[in-house]
């Protein structure tokens, strides 16, 4: 699954630089995650780095974007040019 940022985001700016796929960007009001680029850090880290640094725990799994570990890995390979 891709991750998502909820409206509990306080715009603290700590998640964006942690994303190895550049999937996080500033939206109109809060940060947002591009689901086409989010791999939950598969291929880079063991755990999603944005979740690790978020001080308010506002980055859950996006229930509308279910993906298996293999699908996330395939997305990582495509994004990184290793496919």
C-alpha cells in the first residue's frame, strides 16, 4: 500500500527530505504523498522513513491503494531504473 498524509499534519517539514523516492511534496494546505512514487521505502529501508520521523503519527497506509510487498518492490525497481 502507498502511504498517505492525513489532515492531522502540522507541516513540520521533517517527512519530505526523508523520502528516498521524492514522493512527498507540499500540497495546498498539508504535505501529500504521490502514490505512484511511494514504495513504503521498499528497496531503500526496512521501514517507511516518513512514519519514523513524523511527530504526530499522521502517515497511515492508504486503504484505497493496496499493494503487496512484491508490487512495492517492482515499483521501486521501475522508479530507480533498475527494472
